[in-house]
């Protein structure tokens, strides 16, 4: 009987000590690896996004990101609405242009038209003239404009330096 009482006391003491143990301060290697493998929507950015102007032979002057990839607006979004209608699978096909702070206006870009909206996940999406800006997954090289005029849950258009959709 004494043996069971001592064993029970040791068990209770072990439970108490386990509950009082300090939490680990660094994530385990497997936690870090799992976090690194978690897919994110949008273009991963570690700094402020840059918006530039480029010349398209077919569409004239258009907005592009810092890597010279074409930028688009989604006509299902509400201009100056502050929200994006492109989430979930849409945001995989049409990644939002994400910034880690205030976006940077490149040459030819009207800085007064440049801003951000806060997406549902808390990230900052670059907006121009009130329109949230997106890239297109099928644009694989600078100068590609494969998303122009696509009807994918709504119409998608390139953006002019004046901030208007190029609807041609």
C-alpha cells in the first residue's frame, strides 16, 4: 500500500514539474521547416513594393512592378472600396502586389495615386488610383501582357500611368 502512495506522489510531482517547465524559446527544426513550406498568396515581399511605368508595344505605357512584370486591375473590385474581390483560388491565379510598407513610385508613376489596402489576411496590397493591383500567373517574363482583357470572374485590364484601366 505504501508503495502505491509513494508512486502516486511521484506521478503527481512529475505532472506539476512538467506544467511548470519553461516553454522553449526557439522553434524546433521541424517547425521552422513546416513554416518555410507553407504556401502564401501574393508575391512574397521583404521590402516596399515598387511600381514603375513600362512601354508595351501593343498597349502603350503601362504600370509594372519592380521586376517589370505587368500589373492589372480587377473590374469586380470597387475603385476606392478598400477591399479586394480576388481571394482564395483567384489570388493564386492573380497574385496581389504585396508591400511591407508604403509602396515606392518609380519614374513616371504619380506618387499621389499610389497607396495600399489591407487584405483579409492583414497584408498590404498596393493600390493605384484606388484600384488594388495584381500580377497574372501566366505572365512569365517581363513584358508579358497575357492577362489583358481576360474574363475570369470579372474582367482584368492593364493599368495606365493615369490610373485608368486600359480597356482595349
